C-alpha cells in the first residue's frame, strides 16, 4: 500500500468515526439542548416576571473588589424579599455549603435543624424579623425557584449558634456517650481605640473574620440596609443571613460594632432569643452603648457568645461587652483601646461560662494573639488610624515562637499551615480555616457611613483548594464546597452607592 492510500484510509476512518460519533450523540444532544432551553426559558420568564416586582425598585446590587454590595430598603418583608432575590444564587450556594458543615460536625440530619428552627427559635423571633426571614424565602424562590422555606432559612441563620452551642448542650442533656467533639468557635481578631490612642483622637475600629475557608470565601457581602424603622446600617455579611454575623457594622446614629467570640464557652438557654436576631436588632436600634448592651441582654440565649467591641462616635466613647450567659461584664472608656482575639478576661465569666479556658497558657491561638494586640496597640499609641489598622489585621508575628510565621497564633490566621491546629475550637491539624477577610473604619468615615474591606486573607495571600486537598485528604468531605480564596484589594464602600441608578 502506498503512503497516499494509507493516509486516505486513515483519514476516512477518522471522518467516518467522527460522523458515527456525531450520529450517535445527536439525539441525546438535542434532547439535552431542548431541556436546557426549556429550563433557561422558565428561569428567564421567572426573572422577567419578578424583576418588575415593585418591591425590587429600591434594591441595588453591584460587585467590586471581590465583594457583592447590596442596598436593601423598605419594610421588613420588602427588605427580606430584596435580600432573597438580589442574592438568590449566592444564598443557594452558601446554604448547600453551610448545611453540609452543620450536618457533618454534629451528626444530626437537616430535619433536626429545621425542627429546632420551627419549635425553639421561631417563636422567640420578633415579628419584624419573622417577616424579613419570610421575605428572604419568598425572594429566593422568585429568583431561583428554590424550595427552601422559612424554617430552612431560620436554621441557616442560626449556623453560628445551633451547631456549636445548642447541640453540645443538648448532647449533654441527652447524655450521649458517642457525642461528637463540638466546641464553640474562635472567630476573629479585632480592636477598637479612642482618645490619645488614635491619630485624630476619635474612634478607630477594625476586625478580621476567622472561619473555615468554606464559609469564609462566601462571607463577602456588604449590606447597606435602610429599614423603615430604626437606623440605617452598613455591615459586612453572609448571603441569606440577617445579621452581619462575623460581626462588623456601623449605624447612622453613630454606633460602631464588632466582636470576637469567647473560646471554650459552654451554655445555652432554650428559652432565649436567637443571637442572630439580637445582634441584628442591636445594630438597627441602638443609639448608644447602653442601648446596645440592653438589647443584647434581652433574652440572652448564650448562643454565639462574644466579646463585643463598641464605639459611639457621638461621644468618642468605646466599650467592651463580654457577654457570657451566667455572667457578663461591660468596660468603657473615652481614652483607651480594647482588643479581642477570642479570650474572656472577666474572672467571673471565665469561671462560670468558660470553665476550661486557660487564660495564662500563652501557647494558644487566643492568648498568643492577645499578647500581640497588646504589643501592637502600645507600640502605636497615638498613631492608630485606618491604614495602620489594615496593616495590623495582616500581622504575622507569632509571640509564642517569637518569629514571623503565617500560622494559627498570628492576627492574620492561617491554620491550614499549622500542624498544631487549634484544639480549643476542635480545629484539627491543618484545618482549612483562619482569617478570611478584614474591615476597618473610623469616626470620620462612619459619619459618612463608609468602611474599607478586603476579601481573603488580610495579608493578601491566596488560598488554593486543589493543592491543599491533595496534601490533606482528611478534608476530602469539604471538596464539593471548598474553593480557592483569593485576596482582593482593600476597597472602600459607602451607604447609598449608586442607589440613584435604579430610581
Ligand atoms: Zn496572612
């Protein structure tokens, strides 16, 4: 056979093969294409029908610096509907990831969480927030056709309090012999400073959020909420959740709010009001440190127990509210600084609410970071401003090992890089968690309802899921949800951005 003939035959085989392949695949492709076409047409019709909904007229969404900024405005049900609609795809995605985590860590199924939401949480929620939560379910259904109902949304809103506070309490009540090792989380590094501590004598407040990277990569919403009642709010947040939840926010009456959680907190009051409701209510209605404290204490259920760091730009006063369940303590000053990195400091709170916490063990993440905050704030007394705060949130000084290292003991946490993990929070070696984003503001910016924020590690390092999972197959269960967490640029946000575009 000549080379030419051989080539012709070879080519024919390829062409005939391809033709056969095409012939075999076509009917299936057509069926698939037809189905996709129908699905797309239904989705488009739904979007067309609802995007004309008058409730959406005052809402606005835009994406910048890796963040999704949403403006929500109106009565509670309208705010909820706008939230559910504008963030519909993100809510579905976040719900899938968070609910999988809740079920995995507690070994309780989703119907359990729905039951908790319906029977325990729902009756304690103010009607204003019941309406908002119902609005979220409705807006979500209108946007994506989601089947999630209001009890799914309520259980999801309680993701910081039910799995790690209620469930361990319940496991104890039920005397479960094989109960999972559940610990209250250790979220965040933060400070608030005022008076002679800051450059301009006014308040500076800053916070980086520590969570699993699964949740943290999704914690990239900036909510600008203009409610019919109460103050306007600008806060970072999570899709589908009515409170900031990590928490960082300011309101139009001058309150500046953040927190870090109390490590090894234990306790729950089943008759209390959910923390996510109290936290949202306090940001919306508190015009002073006293108001804030009163609202957080009303129906305190012990869920997601935090050291709240507060500022009132009207008076220049700052405060730390250490909110245990059996005890609490409020410190306040017009000249000083309060820091948080997941440690309780009131002896009574430690004794009654965090009996296992070791305040003097400087090797642990909370205490090593406490030492670093003391160093940084003291060294920079009188110079603290927002740019400096951004640098502090990105700090990698390990005070216990006395070296620079991205690990679990530094303000910008990288627990995935530590083979120690954080046992106080039940984070095993190389747990994919740490500082996932940062925010800062000061009195002058807060007066104009402005803040700066960065997605991803505040130091700018990227987390890459694929090589991590290859190196740590013990976290393979997270694979469907764990994504790359790329750091964005520090980005400025203000309330009311582009809100005229739609009006
Ligand atoms: Zn870092």
